[in-house]
């Protein structure tokens, strides 16, 4: 039985993930080259990646259906962590989002994405067919609300919006009916309207939105996004060469190895290299949706859909802010950007996807 399960392991998914991680580490090493403050972070990322691969395999061996019962523990644990980080978390750039664990900083907001995905999938699967779906939608909304509120207090708007997006996608995939769509849209609009008016909605976040809409015209306000866009343009078709990007190597824009890693990719590897990274990310998302299609139960299907939604939104926001389509936020590119908490979280998520795909095979494609 065990041997038959492992024969269903999605080696394509593993291969795409490994290629992204290796490419990401290579670009982190290039983007931080010669910078004494961060030039060795690629080593930390490499160690984290190896640990993440081991964890991913272990999670794959774990029967995902057991998480259905554990979700009642996962939810409060993540909630407590989100509360504690506000009081004892590490403060950086006027935000408290991390626990300093010595070896690395743990960001509870990253765990909240996966924890809430599991909780929502479990809740909807348990309630399926037992009560009107509108009641289920409202109940799941109440589950999401505390997480969103606590993350906004850090403050971390991008992660809070990601949780709302995960909720919307899972609720839609759970069997939403036509008459519920308008209700969801109204609820989402109300959340957005309330958030903007709350006192912890930071001024710089409003400025980023104004900048995107062309309402701000001050020299230097859009410096980092402008420099990142210049770097992308410098790359041309084939790029300036690995570790030879002018904007990247001369450190014209900050966060070259985290939020703006894609600009470094575009400058040094060109349109061809940047497109390859995007294609690999899309293939990972498609293989995750394949696992959702193969899932033997609603819980596994919704969990994979939620993970695919998270990977898609992170990719879309990260790429969008570097080409001027979205305001600058602290969202990293999955598997590629430097970020140890995020890398471990997405590797655990891929392990869960593998667990779903391994335990039922309906068709191949």
C-alpha cells in the first residue's frame, strides 16, 4: 500500500519547485554580491531550502485527512501567535511581525495563510450538506476576521488582504450559489471601506495607493519602484549577464534579494530568463490545481485550491508591484525571494499538496 502511494508522488511538481529554489538562491547570491551586510544570506536560504525539502517529504508521508481533526488546534495556536507577536515580537521598520528565534525570524503571518487554509477547508467540508451554504459563508467569515484584524495591527496590509483572498477563493470553490456572489462582494467592499478608515491603516500605505493612481507627484516618492523598473528595462531580451546587472550590482534599489528579486532576474537574465521563472511558477500552481482535481474528498480539494490561490496572489502582487501595476508591498516571490519563514511555509504547503495527490489518483494529465 505504501509503495503504491509513493508511486503517485508528483515528481513534476517537485522538479519545478527545486528549479525555482535553485534559481532563486543563485539570484540572491548575485543580488547581494559585494554587500557586506547581506552577501551571505544565500547560504542561509540554501540551508533553509534543504530543511524545507526534508520537511516537505515528511509532510507528504503524513495522511492529510488527519489535519481535518487537528484544525481545531491549528486555529487557536496561530491566533495566539498573532496576539503574542504584537507584544513580544521583533520590531523592524515600525512593525512587529516576527519572532526572533536566534537562527531565523519566524513570521506568524506566513503560518496564518496555511493554517487558515486548512481550517477553512476543514470547516466547509464538515458543514457541507448539513446547513445552508450562506450560513457556512458567514461562519467562515467570522473565523477569518480575528486573523485579519490582528495582522492589520502589526501592521501588514498585504498579508491581511491575502487572507481575505484565500477566504473568498475557498468559499467559491466550496460550492457557492449564484445568489451568494453579490453578498460576498458587498461584504468584501465593506471590509475594504472599514480598513481604510481604521487608525492602524498606515499613512505610507495610503501614499502607495495614491502613487499608483497618479495622485502623488513628489520627487523621490517612487524611487525604489522606478529603479526596479529601470533594471527590468535594462535586461532586454537576454539580459546583461549573471552578476553583471548595473542597477542590481550598484545597489540602486533596496530589497534586491527579497521584494524586488524579479527586477534582478529581469536585468541579468533578460526577458527570456524572467519568463522562465514565471512559467515555472505557473506550472507549480497548475500542478497544485491538478492535485485539487484528483482529491478524494472536499477537504483535500479545498486545501489545494487555497494553497494555489496563495501562490497565485503572492506571485501576482510581487510581479505587479515591480512593473507599476500595483503599489509596493512586502510580498515576496514564492520559492525565489529570500525569506526563510515564507520558504518553509510554502514547502510545507507543497508537502500537503503532494499528500493529497498521492492518496488518490482519478486520472492523469
